[in-house]
């Protein structure tokens, strides 16, 4: 119930900030949304995790949480960000938003398809209503990959996958995004399911989103799990505002 009221308060405030920001742009004033970031940080209630996939401000998250939203909000190191929905692939649980002003940090994807069987991976996400301070790294291993399930990566995480983790980037030991977490098993909350990097790249290509790709470096073949820290700068909590 407290989360519901937090969401309601946040959405009212963010709607007001959005109106004030548009007015500020017209008058060449400092952004009220940026100035109000500490206040919004205190009450905003994220409903999912998302991550930036281009420096132009394109972000993806789980469609089952945000797919019906025309607009969304994210709180980043640069302040409050407002985005609009660009496209949804409900069959693959992907929602694409574009946030104003671009971003200095964005995901890097594998250049080629991978065999992810038992490869070390890390899911980087936030819990529902947890805010930026709830971001955590959940290390684990891929238990099925591109060859077995072309559009899905299944993973066994070291810790329970929490509500709000939908939309989390899943990165490999080289720090590249190999999937986006969209569900967890009802039988074991440590088992998660992610849309594969191949499917994400195809979706983003279809919608003209420029992404960065990187071949697998030789050193990553021997690297331990823990490269999830590379995803922290481009991973944010997101919520629907209308």
C-alpha cells in the first residue's frame, strides 16, 4: 500500500515537473526537473529496471511493465529524465523509449552470436520502489543460450531475482549485454529468463537505434564473474507516468 501511495505522489510531482520543464525550455531557464532531483529521488517509486542502449537516449525495458505507457521517467546521475515510447515488441517483452538529452553511457552488445551454456553472467537491477540505492549485482551462470533457445537466455542466479528486476541488463564477463531479464521461475526465484542479445539487436536495428558492439576479447575467456559493474552507469530505475 505504501508503494502505491509513493507511486501516486511521484507521478503527480513528475507531471508537474514535466510541465515546468517545458516552460523552462521556452524561457531558457534552468531545468526545474534537474533542480528537483533530490526531492524526486526521495519519493520516486520505480516499477522496473531499464538500460540505455545508445548515446542518443534510447532505453529498453520490459514491455509487461512499461509497454502500455506513452511516457516514462528515469532518475539518472544527470537528474530526472523524461522519455516517450517509441516501439513495443510484446511477443518478446521489449519496450523502447527515447529520453531527452542523450546519455554519456550506453550498453555494448556482443558482435556475434554466442554459446552461453554455463557462462558467467551478472544481472544488474533495482527492486520495486527501491530507488537508485537498491541497484545490485546478481551474479550467476547462463544455463541455456543462443543455440538451445534462439531468443532466450536462461540463468541461474546466486541470489533471488526480485520484483522490479524486469528490464535488467544481463552482462557477460566482458561487460557486454547478452540479454534483458524479463521473468523468473515460479518454482525457483533464482532462475531467470532473459531476451537474448541477438533478439534485442534485431529489434533495435528494426527501429533505427544505433548500438555499439564488441567482439569477445581473449582475456574475457579467463575472466571471473563480476563484470556487471560495467552496466551500472547505464542502468536506471524506470516508472510509467502516463
